C-alpha cells in the first residue's frame, strides 16, 4: 500500500479530494471508487503496484489517431472506478474490489523496463479509470519521462483540478470520454458534466495532446441535437482540430436490453460533427472504408489510411501534408 495524495481532515474523518465526489471516509472505510481506504487516519491506495491487466496494444486502440501512429503502447489497469456507468465495457475490473482478481505486483520501475523491452514508445493508463490509481500513474510517468517514453491517460475526465494539473506535468496525451449531456451523466454514470468539461479545457490549456471519444448509445445520447450541442461545445472551447471518435455501443453490463448502435447512426453523427466545423471526426467499433482515415483539411488528400487498428499508409512528413498544411497531432517521438 502507498499513502494517497489529495486528502484532508474533515472533523473526525478524512475527505478524499482527488475527484469531484470528494468522499468523506471514516476509519476503515473506503471511498466510492473502492480502492482508497482510511487506515488509522491516513488514506492509502489499495492498488498501488497492483495492475490486474497488462498488454501491449497498438496506439490506435486507445483510440489515439494523431499521436505516434503505428507505435505500440504498454497498457495497464487496476481494479476500481469513480463512476458506475451502466454501459461499462470493463465492469469486471471497474467494479471489482482489491484482492479479488489476480494481481501482477509490478513497480513503476519494472513497468518502464517492460515498456522498453517491448519497444513501446508510450505507457497507457487505461482499462479502468486511471484517476483511482493516481499515485501509481504519477510515479510511473515520472520515470517513463526520464527514459523518453510518453505517458497516456484514457480517462473519464472526472478528476479535480489540482490533481489533474499535477498529472499534466508528465502526461503527454489523453483520450477523454465525453459521454453526453449533464442529464445523461446523472442518469447513467453517477457523475455530472461540468468537471469533465473542465478537465478537457485544462488538458488543452496545458498542451497535453487531446482526443475525445463519444460512445453513442441508442435512445440515451443519440439525438441529433444532443450531438450537435456537444460538437459546438468542443469547437467553441477546444478548437476544431481536436479529433473526435464516435463509437458504436454494444449491449453490455446493465444495458443489455438496448440494441447496438447502427452504422447509419454513426455516419449521421459524423455528418453533424463535420457540419459543426470539426476537422477530424472518426467512427469506431464498426468497419468503415474511409471514416477512420485522416485527410488533409486543406486539400483533402488521403494522409493516413487505417484498417481497424492498423495503419496501411502514412503520408504525413514533418507534421505536414504535401500541400504544406500542418496537421494537428504528435507525429514523431
């Protein structure tokens, strides 16, 4: 166990201030995430050095399409989450308690060594919510930075400002879930929208490379007006060049009764996003001939051709198209 960061005394209890839930935790109690515990008037992380999932993934699987394409990323996750999304794809680990699943027991130093051994240009903190293993991410990221390895968070973005800014010193890229309206967040995730919007703005301000994923769920967040409002917010607050990944929902966890998202719905959502002015809009979890490719926003030349998570061609040279247009992203390490 490792003593947690970001907590304070609140009368006879402790308050975790890592995420906006700001849990008040009594002695021997745990926070909403299930992995931060009050032990003798100190909060400890129960998942430090204890990933339950480790894999070498293509960077495109995060998904990150404008960050070191064709590279591989050492990806890790623990148990626990600070949300309880009804559509969670990884609920088996997100809802699991510490000690229930097999744990690897691997230190930050060993993670960095493993990344080097596997020729990984980055380490991704993913699978469950990296906010809940904040200290493990931070310590690993510091060591990785010294070795020239990039750090990536794949996150729900539900984190308080101070710890996020602490991360931003060492995090190079992020894919953040922007799930829907405030009503959607409150009904489906046990969270609320504003902290996620604040996270996106801070990441952009701190020059962390940013991409956004929106999982489109039939009947819940698939209304054209809702998608249009989201895209307008992205354009007005983050700019037109932040890549947006519109992904198909597949029935799982507590939403098994809903149908999967149709390709038609995704294509329509992409059309709405493009009409709103966003430059790079992709669709995910369904096969597509061209909607996963990257095109030059100036001359419309095909620059990166993708098939699922594999890059078939990449014509971006020195961050630019042959027409001279600079393409937003991080293209070389």
